[in-house]
């Protein structure tokens, strides 16, 4: 009788499986952390770059609006300047505008031959609150050839441009467009005019200029020059605003 075979004996051998899996989990955790950090850094860089771009866009837009307002301020000032000569010569405004001078003496169609639309811009009857304004909140249109002393004026009135009374209010379209236009294309202008004094013309004496400065007394033969300060405030869409001031010299020879 043969001997029975010996049974197999199983020996448990430890394997490094558990430490290996723990190490892989730790590595995966570090990679996730590094990825999140890089993502945050990239987000910060993108936000900084976007902020700089937005700042540049706002600066460019503001500069463009300022330039547009400056050009508008220079342009609208020419509107009342075109009629100042007739105003000083006739000592008043046309009857159709609410003045006392016959329209024929102004010959508006000749004065504004190339700018017919300017007539309605200056006419206070065209649009309520626009055109020539009343002085001292009264019933008479503002005058530029004489000093106007209102009760609200202080001794420093002529030296404080921001306090000058409005002489002309108008709304025009940008880009030379005529007729009505949308709000985004409108230019709102306010023009102030103050008398800055008189000076004798070349060859004239001081008494001649003083004679003109006195109401009701005509100029002497040599004549004089009437000086005015014209302040123009223009506002465009997008909060663009510019204010310019220029001195206007009106030569009086009659």
C-alpha cells in the first residue's frame, strides 16, 4: 500500500500593495492642489489683464468725448458771434426775436446766408428755453453792448465765469447734421457773454472811447473797440463736457 501524498501548505507572503495604493492617493492629492493653485494664478493674471484693458478703453473713450466736446464748444461759440456786429450796430435785436429793431435792418438771410439753421437756433420763439435769453430774469432780451447790472450780480461777477448769466442756449446735432437727431448725437451748448470794457481805436483818444461807453452818446470820429468775453460750454453724450473762453473785439467806427 502506497503512502498518501502530503497536502500542500499555503504560506502567506506579505505584499506591498497597501503602501503603494496609499502613495498613489497622496500623489493624486498633491497634483490636484498644484492644479488648483495654477488655475487661481491664471485667473488672477486674466483679471489683471482685463482690468487694464477696460481702463484703457475708458481712457480712450473719455479722451474722445473730451475732444468732441472741445470741438463743439469752439463751434457753437461762432453762432452768436455771427450776429454780434448787427446787434451792436442796431443797438438791439430783431422784432421777430422779441426785440425792437425791424428785421430788415438785420438782414438775417444775408448774415446767415450759409447757415440758415442758425437763425432758428438764436430765435427764442423757436424752442421754449432756447435761443437768446432774458437778462436779469426779466422780459427784455440780453444785450452785449452795455453793462447789465442785475440785483444778483456781485462785485466779482465779471471775474467769475461760472456765475455768468446764460446769453444763448441751444441744441445742435453733431457731425454737421441738420434737423432733428437722437439724444446720442445732440450737443447742448450754453453761451455766456459779458462786456469787458472799451478801448480807443488806433488814432482815437481816450475821450472817444469814454463817449461810447456812456449810454446815449455816440462815438467820436476815431471810434473805439468794444471788448467782450464769450464763454462757451458744450456737453455731448457720454458725459463729455468742455468749456472755452475767448475775447471778442467789436470795432466801432460810427
